[in-house]
């Protein structure tokens, strides 16, 4: 029997003994872009609302229902924006830097062999695969980097801390999504019994990452590599993906060592998510939805995991497999602006207690303790 693992409800961040921080706003510095990604879900984000997330400082992973060819076309249309010429280029760069189009394992060969110009225009790409432990993913990363060495590649998902080391040793991966079966739209762990408690997974993956950084034996590890070229050293970022229920979970994920947190369910419940707005059983446009929501009326949204049969069909799959996801109708709870405002406040608050003036001081460095269920019930109001 291995040591018991823990989840977010099982831990608390411990305040430091003392701190020179007196103001969570004046003494704490956060980057313009938050350490957040949208999940690549078609009830969260698409090309119609991607910029709304980016303008709020949130990076975007587009779902696989949007083909890279559509993203490439949209990029070409950016100069039509009604802004000054000097700002157009800046906006386009920001749009590209902050967005990851998604592909499956079956898509990368077509990109490499048929759409080289488009592939070389991308700064980022996500190889969106449920089982990130497959060796074939590294082969895909190698091919993509051969054609576009400067591209940033995100892979996943993984549910074993040691898999981080495997990817890091390859040198071809820049971001690794961590988490299996924890997301609000995923049933993998519930139905198959495969998984790893999210908080422990983040913390232990962070420890593997730190050990990898401190290690000096990277070159000799390449002696048994099946890859044909020896890449340069890369320290992949940890992207905690799935299972965040509230602000505290996101903050704890960062405290445990996640460089970024990916959110699907939370962003779906924002008024600006791309899911249809439903009022009294009818779909309404976003302007009407905003008006009614601000009047206090209940607006609902469709939410689904990307392994549901509906999502599989939307991605163009003809052989639909058993669903490992859920579909729900859920009420809108907030605007994106309000959620971001609250998140920044709670993050700064936690950082002030942890004596962390920057995210570098906070991510993976905050102290935490494990608690009992009764202790959790005491403050879970």
C-alpha cells in the first residue's frame, strides 16, 4: 500500500510566521497575463470569444472542433480590426502568442506534409490526447519541431508524476497538462478506475520538475533515446488541468507547483463562454442574454466533456466511441470580468499570507498542511 494521496479539500496553505508585505496590491506584482488557460472545450471557447479571454489576461486553447485551417484564416483577417496600424501588428502578435490551436495524433502528419506554411506560422500548438503516456506523442512532437523549431508544444494529459521526467528528457515539449479524470466533464476515473488525486499529482510532479532542473545527467539519458536528434534542454511548464471547483482550488494548484491552471467548467459558467445562452428553454443571442442576466434573470448554458459522443461527432469522428464525459445544463453564475476580478483578489490575498511578492515566490514554494474532513467542514460554509 502506497502513501495516501490528497486532493485540494485535504490541504490548506499555511501563513508564514511574519511577512513584510503590508498591501496585497502595492507590494505584490502580478504579470499582465494570468497563469490561466481555457480548457479546449467547445462549450467554453471558440473563435467568436477567444479575444474576450485574451483581453482579460487568459491564454486560450482552442478545441479540436476548430480546425487549424480555420484559425489560420482568422489570423489573416486580423488587420481588418478598426485600430491604428501600429497597434494591428501588436494585437496580432498577442493573439498568436496567447492562443494554442489543438490537433489530434491523426492530424499532425497532414500539417507536417501538406500545410508546412501554416504550421510554420504557428507559435503554439496543443496535441490534445486523453492518454498522454503514449510514446507516439513524442514522435509527433519531434516531427512538428523538425518543421517549426520555434513552436511551443503542449501535450497531455498525464496522471503519473514520472511521466513529466520522460517528456522533459526528450526536449521537445514545452507544456505538460497534468490531470486525468478530475474535470467536471470527464468520467474516465469514475468509469475506468484510472487516475491520481489532483493536488498530490501537481505537488509530486513539481518535485520531479525541480529534481530534473537540478540534475546534471541529462545528456547521458539521451543515449537510449529513440529520437533521431538530440534536442536542447527544455524545462516544460506544468499545466494543472481539471477538477477546479472554486477560486481556492486554483490558488492551491499554483501553491502546489502548477505553472498554469487550465479551466473548463469554471469558464463555462461565465456569461461570455461560447456555449449557447438559454432562457426559458430557448436559445437567445449574447446581447439579450447579457441584458437579462444583469436584470437578475437565470440564463443557462450547455456544458459537455470533449469525449462525449456529441463532441466526438463535432470533431468529425465517424467511429464514435463509448463516452467518457458528461453533458449538463448549468446556470450562468458570473461575467468573465467579475470572475477575473475576484480571482486576482483571492490570489493576491493568498500570496500576502505566504510572503510571496511575485508568482515565482509563490508557485510551488508555499507551505501547506493536510487536514481532516471535520477541519474542512468547519470553514466550508
